[in-house]
C-alpha cells in the first residue's frame, strides 16, 4: 500500500486528540526554554495537562517532539508575516511586530541549540527549512516597507535575521542585557532618513 493511500485511509484525529497534541507542543516549547530539551517528559505532560502516554502516542521519541515544536514555531512565524502586513496600519509596523515574534522564536530556539548542533542527522534539515520558510517572509515585509517609503530600500532579510539572532545570543546569560531593546533599535535604524 502506498504511503499516500495509507494516509488517506487513516481516520482524522478527534478534536480532543488534536487539542492534546497542540497543548503538548505549547507546553514543550515553554519547558524547553526554561529547562532545556532534556527536561523530563513528565514535566511537559504536567504543563500540558496530559499523561506521558499521550505525549508518546503523538511523539514517539524526544526527537519527534523537538522537531514538531521547531516546525510548529517556524510555521506560525511564517504565517504571521502576511497576516501582520494585512492587519497593521503600515508595513514598518508589521515588520516591527514580526521581528518581535522572531525574537521570541530565536530565544526559544536557543533552548534547542544544543540539539540542533548535535550529531543526530534528523536535525540536519532544520536550518535550511528555517531559512526557506522565514527568509521570503522577512523579504516580503522589508520590500513592503521600502515600497511604502518607510525604510531604506535594499535591506537583506538574511542579514537582518542573522543580526537579530546575534543580538539575542546573550539574552539568557546576562542579567543587564535586554536583547529586545537592542533589536528595537536595530529595526528603528532601518527607517528611511528624510
């Protein structure tokens, strides 16, 4: 039986099962930030309000859970760009809000950093996936802000995302270091000079 046929014959998940899977991903993301990716599964289960068996039913290995958390966060961030562009009064404001969400992602991702740099081959495609999904979104926001005359044209999305990532690198280690403040200054610096 082909994989696509097997997937088509697989019954859809019940609403409570989908909700449990979402709760697990939210809880895992929060726990990974505070306790690292090696946190006990029971800590994630308690935060999600489910049993550990529920976690293993949806995510049989820790790697499956880590990959699901990472992908969910990337997809959420990718979807937020166009939504913010449509909802905000101006493209620069949409860019600013998206970058704020990007900061949240980068700080969460730092909890995953040791795993993403491990020898486990299942994590290898994640960096490329991150760039493929988020680079075009950031480019769209930058281009819209430049077209509206709100920022200096010709800004590079990869460079901006890399700069934000670098500013966030010290977020968890220094008590008097406010990465968000520095990122706001960086994004404000994109403004077109009159």
